C-alpha cells in the first residue's frame, strides 16, 4: 500500500467534524487537513452542479496541501459529486461517507432501516440504489430533513428545539416500523441522544465510526505534520460551536476557493 502523508476531509461546515472525531480516535497518528465550506452551507439545498463545483475546488486545495486520501465527509457531496471527483482526480483515494454505511447495512439481518438526510442526499437515491445492488433483505426508508442542519449550525443543539423538530420528522409515516436509523448527514450524529430518546428501541447506526474504520484500512503512513483547519467563511458562531461541540480550539484559517 502506498504511504499516505495526510488525510483530507471536507464538509459544508461542522458536520464533517463528526467523522474527523471518529478518525482521531481510530487514527490519532494520521495528519488531517479539514476544510469547512461555510460560505456555501447548506449543501443539501444546492443543485448537483453547484455541489460538484465547490467539491472540485476543495479537493484540488486538499491535494495541493499534500493529501493523498480524501474523505468526502458530507453525504450531500458524496451523493452529488463522489463519482465526478473520482474521475477528475484518479491519482487520489476517495472514501465517501455512503459506501461504508451501505456495506454495513447490507450485512444486517432482514429489517427496515430509516435514513434521515438532506434534500440532495435523499433526492439522489444513492443509499437505496447502492443497497439494492447488494444481496440483502434490508429495506431502506429515506426522509429529507432539511431543517436539521441549519438548527445545528445556528447553535440550537441541546435546546429542546432540535428535539421537537426531530420528533416531528420521526413521526413521518416513512419512519414507521424501522428498527435502525442511519444519520445520512454528517451533522446528524450530533442528534443521537435526542433521536434515541424519541425512538427508544431503534438502533442508531454509528456512521462516523463505520467510515473511520474504512479509512483506517487505507492508511499506513506516519504523522508528518500537525493537523490543519480551513474555512471558506469565518463566523463567530462557527468558531464558538466548533469549540463548544467538539472542544476544538483549533486555529481556523480562512481560505476562499469559489464564490
Ligand atoms: N453534512 C452534510 C451532509 O452530510 C451537508 C449538510 C448541508 O450542508 O446541507 O450532507
């Protein structure tokens, strides 16, 4: 396996930090470069073309930083841009956040699994199509939950308002009869406590750990540098939340790639 110096990760904002946290637990010695495209948040409401455009600029930037492996730490970008990125950058290894979770779901016994995601992710049908291509009796029921990312990014986590909105979504008829729930957006693992108290008895799928496990199979390098964190727009709110939610007092550097 070729040695990878650094792992790049990107998301529209804070969400990918759930994947970064899992990676830090599993691969503490890997140097990571994180890019949060806060200028264009939320991705989930953008067209596929726009998401491909933003993602391409970010991957070029991460490649220029020396990243040989890119974690597309955003379901919306994984669904809309994953294939295009692989074609545009054949020299890089890409791990999207959908395939490892689909592989995990396909290994479960027959059941109905719920999936919450952004409009872009649910519209793509990526989870259902990839799961249907596997030999599995697991059925997927997907629901777009567009209010959740703005609530998290606006600091409503743990206020009760996040739980009320989540409860509204989980009462939707598509979620009837589910025995497990996939957070199909990298922001949503932050809602695990609220979701599992609303849907007691339903298994919460630990998507960030499943993705980190897949990444760990590709990484065989050694720490070359410290981690680096970039943003396309710097807001006090984002910096406060990164610190409050993830205990990150990292130095975020502003790098604007696309308007
Ligand atoms: N965290 C991202 C995802 O997994 C994007 C959320 C958004 O910007 O809409 O889909």
